[in-house]
């Protein structure tokens, strides 16, 4: 201490201030082990499903209308993105007018204007335009099916016309992201080059891309939404498709956050001080029934009995808590859940009674074949869970047989519909596929609208209910959000009361965090806001 | 010798052609739709048709094969449906990563195998023989991915000495041959080396034991040659077979191990194949299989050429 007293004050202050400055300037880094085998597309429209938008979609780019993804305690809602406001034309309900945000710049310095929106719509919808990109188009076209035409009214106003009146159209727009026309021009109009040097308006810029190994996202300090400036300077996305390897990398300190830790490792992670984060997630793990004549599921008593024969709490236990029991297509906290009269739960006597009324019992079983995947994204622990259901249904007199295929092949069977030869020809009358239920179309309308009966859509089982079709028409023509919510709840109620599917569990989108992660807000959605990640 | 090499080169041509047919057709036998790699699962029929046309998948399979071979001959293996990147670049990047692993694993496997096999061959029935045989049986029997996980749990998680996954702190594009990066190679290469070690141990043991029974060894002993000089003769006579087996093993290792590379998230050919298979990325799958098969063909060709140099009797046949 006496030595310190003898030293000139500048000799202490200088190194101290240097250390403090270094500490303040040190880059904060979060390493994020993602469950994908490769970094999703970085050119504008990410591939690899809705879970990829949080990584290379809403980080680098912005949509016209965004989804509120920085709240964990309630479902998010539509919020202004690059459009500050939007309204339907009072004279023509097919026309939507978007007022664009002024002063927004792409990462390359070019300005965002109405022409950028039109250029991006052409990029994915007009195969005659020079910037048309088949890959990006394939990702987003199915998600913005309502758009018929579009035009710029002035520098900051865009008009989009829908094919039919569609009051739910705004829900389609968080999927449509805006990339920089100037960057594409400057890189020789080559989307392959844009992939490594993308330019959007989002809160992060892509600093480095090593295919299949890493993508470095760095903070865009000039982001237009000052409430969403990233709290971490650099987020490194590391694809680690194997769940056990992801957990090992977290335990070893090579990454700070991982998606979907394997259920078996949870106790070890918790004991080692790692934090497990879960939340309500728009996902359901169901059996989607065929309601075509000849299907054993045409009898509502059988469908209801199946729903009452499953001990969902036991399945949650099987998953080490990484799921919540389903009481319908949606979680009960959803504003669209409604008040179904059919209460889904575990009631074996009631299930047996319903089967007896339908003329079946364990000694005289009903036989049905379900097509399932051996595993894959959204399928959770596919085989053990399906075996559990097989045993449960056997108790009430439903004898299930499985056709096990790879997930990619299952999609083919799904798109084709229950009536297609590949399904009906093999007596397949049910399909087990994890569904995303994030918005009205994804959660409800695509499964019940008779116009979407496969192959025109994914109403797989051919469900047709004229009353519901009328409700959907009313819904599309009503622009009051409260009324919309009421009508959507009505749709969901009918789905549950009709026991359209056997709903089993909802995923909780688990993440495991190292103690170095100070803040991580997990939204009740597949869209997540990585700007909320804060490191110690 | 020149005629021998030319003959071997000529044999390689029909093999290479067969490889192209098999690698192209094989992926069409698997169920599923390649467009699942790019289109969302609920993509409508018109989007699927547009994509088929954009990627040339609407053409008859023989036409697709002809176009593919024509482009492959000109060094173009097409574009990955999933990533949009050139297949050749993707495959060569992965091959170079697997090559690093394969070389280190081969060196470990061959050296250990030769030493253990020779010792076991000389000490037939002794404890060294029993230990070496046990090790070689374990080497060929233990599942790769299991061993990889066990090694990770011990050396990465419990002891914290080595990284659990990846190809260096900055990824394979920033690879350096320094201590920091070599740490990333340790666990996957040890895991991969156990099979060649086991196979070569068994091969060398059997060959050495057989050689020691040969009359020429008795003659050498009768002439009063020392153990070391006799060993040199034994080694020279066993070398061609060991070389052939080593060539095959390096070929297998160059193919990458899907399981080991997945367990260690090592961005090699096995990892690439795994990705391509699950995404039904047909151009990537075909390109990867083709390049790997050609590496195998070339390695066998090299072994065929080197063998007569070591043992001139083979060239005369």
C-alpha cells in the first residue's frame, strides 16, 4: 500500500483507465448452437421452415408488418415494421394501403423506399423480373398466397391488391422480408454473392458466413428502431444438428445457448448450473384424421374416444417435461382457443363407452393405419410417442398400424392428401405431423376450409363443414380485430367439438443457456427476437 | 511397367462410368421429393412445378443423367438445390476437411496396427498377442459414434481438455496447423483411427505369423542372420498386402464417417452426405458420391501401381 502511495497518481490512473476502456470496448459475443444442419438462406427469405426466420430472417431483414417477438408473458401481435401503418381501402376491400417508414437505410447505405418494396415483390412473385430468385420465391410464395398485384402510389406509399377480400392478409406479411436492390446490383446481380454479403434494414448485419459451420451477425448500431438495438455485439450461429453434440458443446463452453437440448441431458444441464427456458409455442403434435368415406375416423365417437384415451401427462413425463398437454389445436392461452364443449383430457371409461357405442372394444377392435415419420423437425420423440399412443388406443379397442417413413417423404404424403393413391391405396387414414400454429391461416383455416382440401391445400383429411366455410367467409370480410378473434375462436371451438384431430401435446421450444447469458426473452412464437440476448 | 499402368488406367474408365450410373440412379430409388429441400412442406402444386422446371427435374431421368455426366466431365457438378452453391466447391471444401482427419487417423491407425500386429505375430500365443488381438477386436467392433461420445464425455466435458465439436475456433475456413487447432482434430481422429488400427493389426499379425513359418525364413535363420535382418525380409514380404489394406482403409476414411462427423460436427464429407441425404439434395448427393467414389478408384489405382514397385513379382502377373 505504501508503494502505491509513493507512486505519481497518473501512473495508477493511466493503466486503470486503459483497463476500464478496454473492458467497456470489449466485444460481447453470444455463441448459439442451432439445430439445423446448415445456416438458413441469407439472401432475404430464409429456407428451413419458420424456425429459421429468427436466425437469418428477422435479424438481417425487416418485414412491412412485423410480429412482436420480444415479449414472453403473452402472445405477440402484429406491429409496424417497415410500414408505419396500413389500412384497407374503404372503397375496395381488396386494396391495402401501406405507409412506409421514412429515413430507413439498408446496410449498404441505400435508402428504403416504395420502389424497394415493389422490387422485392417482383423478386419473389414475378418470374419475368431480372431479380426473380426461384429459391426465395419458393420459400415465401406459399406464405403470401393472397397477393394479386401491387404498385407504388408515391415514394413512401404502396398499394397491394389481394385476389379476394381477405381481412387476415396482414398476418401474411411478417413472412415477406425486404432485401436491398442496390446491393444486388452492386454484386453483379448475383444472388450467390448476395448470400455472403447480404444487405437488409434489420438490427443485425452479416459479418461472416462459413456454410454449414457458422454465421456471424454483428450489431447494426444505426438500426431504425432504437428500442431494438441488439444487446450483444456479435451473435455466432453454429449449426449442430445432433442434439447430444449440442448439449456437449454447451457443457464444454463452446457455445452459450442451444436449441432443443435432448430430454435425457436436462438433469445434467440443470445440475451444472445451466438454465432451461421454455414457453408456450405455436406447435401441436397431432394425428390428422381422414374423414373420407371408408375411413374408420368418419365416426365422431371414435375420434372423441381416441382423444380421451391418451394420458398426455405421461407423455410430457416421457419428454422430461419438454411439452404441455394439448386440449385442442391451440394452447388454452390463445385468444382463439374459444370455449369448446368437448373437453379433451384423459378419461378412459368415457373413451371405452364411446367405442362401445360405435360397436368396438378391445376384443373387437377397430383397425387403422397411420403414417408417421421416424423423426425430424417438429416431430419430437416420434417413435416412442407413437408407440405410447398405439398402446393407449389398444386399451379402448383401436388397433393402430404404422407406416414409418422419413420426414421428407411424409411431407409428400401430406401434400397429396388422404384421398391420393399413395395414402388411400395403402389404407392410410391418419397422418402424424407436427403443425406450426402461429397465425390464423397456419393454425386453423388451412385445415378446415373446404377450398383447401388437398391437393389445393393441406386440409389433408378432406374435412368439409359448410357452416365453418360460411364463418371463414365472414372472417375474411371483417376488418375488426376483435370480431376476427371471436370468429377464429368459433372456428377453433368447432374443430375441437368435431374432434377433427387427435391432439396430443404442444412443444415448448426449449433452450438451454449457459450462466454467461444474462437475458434471453423467449417469445410465444417460432419468431424470436435475438436482439434481446444479453451476455454477462 | 508403363503398359501395366496404362492397363490399370483403362480398367479405371469403366469403373468410373459405372460409378456415375450408380451414384446418379441410386438417389432416385429413395422415396421422397428433392424439392422438399427448398420448398416449404405445404408449398402448392404450382410452386413445386415451377421449381421442378427451374432445376431441370421435369426432364426424363436419362436426359438428366446425360446432362449431368456432360457437365461433370467439364468439371461442373451442378448447383446444390438446398444452398444454391456450386456442388464442386461444396464437395472439395468437405473433402479437404475429411482429408485432414483421414490422414491423421490413418497415420495413427496404420502405425499402431503395424506395431501391434508385428509384435503379436512374433509373440504368437503370448500375452502381447492376446492383448493386441483383444485391442484389434475392440477396434473393429466398437461403434464409432459411441466411442466418440464416450471420448467427448471424458476429455471434453469431465476433464475439459479438448473441444467437443467443430473444426477450429473460427471454423474450417480459418484452419491453421497450430496447437490450438490440432486440439479440435484429436478426438475425431482418435475415434476414426480405431477401425484401421484393428484391421491392420489383424492383417499384419496373420501375415507375420505366416511368414515366420515360411521356408525362406528358416533358410535365413540357418544362414545365421540376426532377428532384425530377418524382420526386414518379413516386412518386405508383408508390405504389398499391408499396402493394399491400408489403401482401402484410407479410401474408407476419405469417404468420411457420417456418424463420427455428425457427433463432432466436423464439416467433412460424412457431414455433407448426411445433410444431402436428409434434405434430398440430389445434385449435392450425386456430386459427393461421385467425387468420393473417384477418390476410391484413384487410391486403388495408386496402390496397384505402387505394389509392383515393392514386389516385382506382382507386375509380372
